[in-house]
C-alpha cells in the first residue's frame, strides 16, 4: 500500500472537489458511486461533514493524506478501508481532530482533516500499512503466477519515479495518475510531475560531437 501526503494548496483543492462530488454513505448502497464517503469521525457526522470540511478549506486549514493499494494487491471493500483508517487513526494524528475518509476510486482512499495541529504523520501511516492489520487484507487469497504479477512500471502513478511514494501534485492525481493538463508525451516520472525532482541527465539532449 502506498501512502502520500498532499501539500496545503492541493489539500484545499481536493477538499473543494470532494465536498461537491462525494456521495454520502446512505446514498451509495449500490456501490456504484466512485467518489463516496467511507467513514467520518472525531466529531464530524455523516449529515454535516460537508459543511465542516468546506469551512476548513475556505480558511486554508485542511490537510489530506492518500492511501492506495498497489498492483497485485487485493481490491479492498469499503469495510476494509474503514477498519484500516480507524486502526491507524491514533498513530497518524486523527485521534484528536475531526476527519472524513472518502474513496476516490477503486484503489484509492483520501483522508481529510483539520490542519490546525499540523499535517498527518505520513511515516506512521506507512509503518501501519506494513502491519498484519493491513497486509492480511491486501494480500490476495490466490496470488497470481509470477509471470502474471504486474511490475511497478505497469502502474502509471509510479512508473519511472525514483520515489513511488512522492506526493501527488493535485486534484487531478487523486488516483495517482498523470494529470490531464500534462504536456503531450510527458510521463508521470518526468521532473514536471516530481515535486523537487532533478532533471534526468541525458534526456532530450543531442550527442556531443567535436
């Protein structure tokens, strides 16, 4: 499982998008809604979290953390995601603040909360993701043959990157994919999509001749 933190500006954009797009828990019984609320806590409630989150975003006091299963891992149910979030809540700093967990696509969950006490503890979330409480849920019951196991390069969110857990750039990367505004031919691993990434030596240059 990958864990990535969003910066302040991206967190605000994501919060704004989710308050508009996310379907409430009572409305997604058919499980057809892609962006849907999985759980709320810390004082927020299913009927009012949208208003509370919008207020935080308006005051630039929202922070977001994304959790994503990797290729080859089992696709988690809403119940699995809820159990994982509640299991890591105290470790990552959710225990003393309000939060909402929203499933943004079949493989990704986004946690949004009050940023007054700082960002959530990303490393603690990554450590929890390696515990049996999570791996027992993400490990396939019948692992695919070795020849059929996807490689890291098959994942558009991690292909060609030195650090596959680098934070996404914004709302367009809720699914850790290349944003639609990317220049034609740009790869997810290009410097334009790696915050602070260094240029790739030799890329796009002509051979040196005397």
